[in-house]
């Protein structure tokens, strides 16, 4: 029963978004542009954290050279 409700809700949400995009294309394009920019910023931030973690993880494998 929950899956049916979720599916119907999703279908109604898609219909609402399509209706909004047809009736207000400029506003829909602006919202899409803002979401795209936000996604790119988030992707950049996640990549930065992953790179930092990878460098730290690789640095632990090396043993200091005894002199």
C-alpha cells in the first residue's frame, strides 16, 4: 500500500512540475539554473573533501625513512 501511495504522489508531482514548466517557462528555467549551479558547487566541495581524504589515506601507507 505504501509503494502505491508513493508512486501516485510521484506521478502527481511530475505532472505539477511539467504544468509549471509549460505555464511559466522562464521561472522554470531560472529554477533549473539555480539548482544546476548549486549541484555543481556541491559536487566541487565533495570532490575537494574526497581528494583531501585520499591524500591523507595514501600518506599513511608510507613509512618514515629512519636516518
